[in-house]
C-alpha cells in the first residue's frame, strides 16, 4: 500500500465519521504493527500540510478536499459566449476557511428552519470556528450560541441599550433575549449544501 493509499483511508474515515481517527484507529485502519509507524505517517502528513496537530496531540484535517480547477465565470443573467479555460486551481479548504482552519474549526448539521432567510436550511452544514480567548464578535454575525442552557444558530445582535440578543432569519420566530446567560460558542464561516 502506498502513502497516497494511507492518506485516502484516513480521508475516507474522516468523511464517514466526521472526525479524525486516533492513533490506534489509524494503526488498525492501515494495518500498521506499531504506533511508531503511525507517528511517522502522521508527521509526514503534517509536513505536507494535509493535517495538523494541536497542543494536546489531537490531529485535525487541513486540506481534505484537495484542489479543484477554476475554469472561469458563469453568467447567471443574460447568456454569454465563453471559452472553457483553466484559470487556476483552488483549495476548497483555504477558500472556505482561509487562515482560520485549525483544530478550532468544525462542522455542524443544521436542524430546523429559523435561518432560512439567511439561506441556511435544514440539512445544510455550517463550518464554524470556535470562539476562544477575547475574540470580538461583530453585530450581525451568525453564531452558535448557548442561551439559558440550550444551543442554537442565530444572528448575534445588540439592541439600542447595548443588550445582546439572538435574532432568527425567519419571520415566524421571535428574537431571543437571555433570561440568565448567553455564551457564544462559535462563529459561522461557511455554509455547505449538497445538491
């Protein structure tokens, strides 16, 4: 089995399980006899920029999607004649996440219809970045928030008095003001919808 085969098995595990395998899972997945061999493989993948390791030793994906050809622009208005021409390639990871891709980035499946006017529908996935330290969240950003013990996806807003509340993107629902506590867990970076 080649290095590319090893990478593919780990990538397939990630896509199926929505998480990276631990070292012992990589060992059995690939058929290695020692964790030392897994350690060498993981380090090679880190050097290549495919994965990264956080301070506690957990691995997370960096460039799972690889690169896709960018052929040009398509007109969504009046049809125009264009030639197909490969302009460049782009990494979907870099495009969706930019420099923020790290172990603090994760994906959630959306349930419910409270964000449909923001074009986020049930069954979509959101790529989010965990809020750490003293990161400032801007008014109007879509956040994953814990409000009075429950988690939800909404716009973060401030009223005229400076009070924070959560605003749905569906007229059927009302704004949510915390009774006790509001904590922002993550900020939405991208929405993914599979057709």
